[in-house]
C-alpha cells in the first residue's frame, strides 16, 4: 500500500498539482474574504465582524497583521462594498474555478479517465463545481464558527452540548458533500456513486487528521512568531493550505488504490472479462470455455468433412 501511494504520487505528478491547487486557493482568499465582508455590509451585519470575528482573529494574529486586516475591513464597510460585492465575487469564483480545473487534471490521472473534456466543457464544469464546492465550504464555516452565536442562552450547559452535537456533524456533512462533488464530477469519466462516499470519507478523514496534527505541532512544538515575526500568520496559512492540498490528493490516491484492489480498476468499474480469467463461481457458466469448446468442435467437423469421414 505504501509503495503504491509513493508510485501514485510520482507517476501522477501529484505534488505539482498540489502546488497549482494551493496557489489558486491562496489567490482566491483575499477577494473571497472581501466579497463576504461586502455582503455583510450590504445586509448591515457589521456587528458580526466587530463582536465575533475580529476578537478571534486578533487573538491568533500578530498586531501588525490584525491592524492591516482591520483597516481593509473598515474601508470595505466605509464605501467600496458595492465594488467588492460584484468584482470581488467574480474574481474569487474565477480563482476557485482554476483550483477546480487543477483538481480535474489530477483526478483524471488518479482515476485513469479514458475520455477528455473539450475546452468549453472543462471551463463550464469547473465554474459550476466552484459554485457548489465554495457554497458547501461557506456553509461548513458558518456552522463551525457562528452556530454557537445564534441563540441568547448560549452560555448555558445544555446549549453548549446542543451546539456541539449539531454544528460538528453539520460541518462534516457539508465538507463531505463538497468533496463528493469533486470525486464524482471532477474526473472526465463520472465516478460510480457507490465509491463516491468511500472516496469522500477517505479524503475528509485524511484532512481532519492532518489538521489536528498541524494544530498540535503549532501549539506545542513550533514557534513561528519568533522566526517570521509579523509574517508568521501568513506563513502558517500558506503551509496549512499546501499541506491540505497534498493530503486531499493523498486521500484520492488512496481511494483509487482501494478501488483497484477491490474491482481491478482505479475508477471502481469492473473491467469486462475480468471474471473469465479465473474460475467461475458456483452456478455460473464459464463463457470463455464454452466459446473455446464450440470453436474446437467446428474445426473438427470441417476436418472430418474434408477427409470424407462422417460428421458427428
């Protein structure tokens, strides 16, 4: 299994695809965040930023980084919300669709897609998938970050337990749906639904494991602030996104290996004639043997007719 994973990463150039995907995601973060803030300003939700999001960002970011973020948010709320609500959304969608197209190329190799999409079809599918995947990630972030804030008695113990039981399963479901869209529709050959759930679970499980390990490393071992100073937050974000894309492709490659072990094909579709190479199951006819026997009997009849012997 380990050797197959290493060979899959090498033969499919998955580290190169991981770099392309992470670059597209990084370039989409700024316009996407500004787009979200502009929408919040249009619907007069500035208090969500001031009361909930800003304190959490300030506690995790350096003072210089938080100051720059706060000034940019104030400018968006002050008068450029219309610009970022339109142009920012379009730019973020285009960058996310670029990441989706990189995923499409990686999945075509991982799942050995025989067909190829046309230029227009590739861009159309990537835009539709970008909308669906981005929507699921937004809903997952809202469930994870804002669900405990929608009720007044949130400081009580019953509400805390209820919020935990509701938001984490919902967050996981939205992440599974986002990944399932990519596993099913990103390859040029649509994948069987029976394997989409398995592949999505492997991808999300690998990502969650990596995220927990990365958090443990940052909080107990590493000290980025002393090395990179005010750029520590940026460096950590870049490293996390790159590792996330590697683990995402790792989960997909592991899914393809499991499919190949079970069905004989990385895409999960059983190859025709695979059963005829082995012994037939009980109650099944060996079609290949029947065909070979019929051919041999026909040859024997022709030879007997040529020699004037009676045909059986």
